[in-house]
C-alpha cells in the first residue's frame, strides 16, 4: 500500500507539469471510476520524494466535483496511476 509520510505536506497550486501527469493517467481514472470527464483540470497537489516521486493531486471534474489522485513517477519519468477517490474535502492522503 502506498503511504505518504506522517508529516504535514504543503499543497501547491497545480502547474502545467501537474496537468500533464493527470492527462497521462486520465484513461486509467475513467476506467476505475466508470465515468468520462469533459472537465478534468488539476488544481492542487502534494508531492513526496521516494525512489521517484509520489503525487497526490486534486482534479476538478465539473461543477463542485473533485477527484483526488495518487500517481507515481519513477526515476525514468514513467507515470503510473495508483488510486482515485471522489472527494470534496481537503487534499489529504488516502
């Protein structure tokens, strides 16, 4: 199971790189949730350095709806989708 450190990680406003990561895993997210997203915009994220990088990303998917994604990027730059949950609450590890 993927765990973030038991420390408070500050969130940052999503940048174009964050959106690119989200776009790469969008097909996996849609498959996991069983939904298609017309609106799919990274808003905030937290990251954790491991042997690569873990990302916890808050994605706006329309109206007042959001997804929280956990994504891993290895040292070679390959991005792997790990987990998703529908969430309106603050960006916290799950």
